[in-house]
């Protein structure tokens, strides 16, 4: 399974960004989680069998509500992802 860790910066808190990410992930059958960080960023762990599905997901994230200034992307193993996609508490 392919996986990514995304750190999204910009105006992405308080604008419905995490719910948007969750809904887009579920539409694409992406597994993982999204959460706010205390410094104002949003972090996303996402996994899918298809690298193309993850690329589509990342494009959708870039067009989410608020203003996405930057995304730092790190490839990672997705073997530890549980089923579904969830919104987690702020870390």
C-alpha cells in the first residue's frame, strides 16, 4: 500500500478544512487521518493501494477551503493505517 504524510500550511484551521479532507478521502477510499497542529498547520496521513488515487487526493487537498500556502509531502509505508478515514484531535 502507498502512503503519504502531508503537512499543510496556510489559512487551514477554522475553515472546515479537516471535514473537507475527510470527505474527499472517503470519496476516494483513502485510509488515514487528519488533525490540526498547535502551530496552525494541518497534518494528514493517507494510504491507498493506488498511487494515482493518492495523487488525486493531494490535488483535492490543495483546492480545499481556506488558503493552502504550502504542502510538505513525505512518502511513507501505509501498513499501519486502520480502516476508514478519521478526524483526530489537535496535537
